[in-house]
């Protein structure tokens, strides 16, 4: 399988603490480029609480607004 001219990224489910730690470490973008990350709605709501560190970045990476 090919996605935009490159091999398909492996799917992975991410939890809230992993997403927050990867965002704080500046590694979440690299993970998104390497893996096709999925999170549950409850995890999304936990990691995109407005005005919390990383909320804007994680919301932007998911294509949605925080909150």
C-alpha cells in the first residue's frame, strides 16, 4: 500500500499520557510522520483541554480545535 507516494504508515493507538509526554518532548510530530496515530474521543478531550501545554499542538495535529 502507498500513501502519497510513500509506504503506508503503521496504525497505532495512543493514550493521553503518551501523547502529552511526546508533545512535551517535541517528538509527537515525528511519531505522526512515522505512525498513523489514533486516539479515543475521551483521550482527545483529555489532551486538548484549552490552555493546557500541548493542547493546541495536539488539536492541530488531529485537525480539530482544542476542547
